[in-house]
C-alpha cells in the first residue's frame, strides 16, 4: 500500500501489476509464466486488430488444455483400450474467469467498443487480484 501511494501516477499501474503477480504466485507460483505469456499475447493481438480470431483461439486452447486434456485422455483410454498416462495437471487459479475476460477485451476492441490499450492497462486486464465486484475488472472504454 505504501509503495502504491508513494508512486508517481505513471508507476501506480506497474506497482499494482507486480503486486498482483505476487498475489497470484502465492497460490500458484508454477503458472506465473503462463499468466505473463497470455497477457503479452492478448496485448499483442489487441494491437493487431486484423487477428482477433487468433487470440480467441489461443485463449480457448489454453483453457481447454487445462480443463479437458485428462477427460479426453481418459475417454481415449476407455474407448480404444489405450494406456495413455493422465497429465494430472492442477487447474490454474481462476483460469476460466481470466481467459473469458481476455477474450472480451479482444472482442471489444475488434467491434470498436474501445481502442486498443497501448500500455500497462492491457496487462492490468489479466491481473489476478482480489475483487469485490467483477465490474471493477474491466478496462473503461471511452468511445
């Protein structure tokens, strides 16, 4: 808190972003790289407005892998008598919530509900932090 209030206006988003990553790492330190990579990907696709479908596919692929890969492997094993090992991956905290919010940003930019964010606010979209209401999670679009 002191770091945030002692920061310049420009640095406050960076302080919040780093603190949010620390908060997420407290519960799931293994998945910080995925969170950073998906944030960078969404930011890049937001700037490349001619490729919004790729971002949606990337977000759904990430979500599907973590949620359904063991289900798919189990069904293949049952149907075909295979003995493929299950991945037993734990779900990253809040993966569905963050992926769908990331997709909503890309879709909003694509249908011109808001301009692409050029700096840290895109990363703030994905930041895992405690929330009181889901509405506080969205980037404000003045269009």
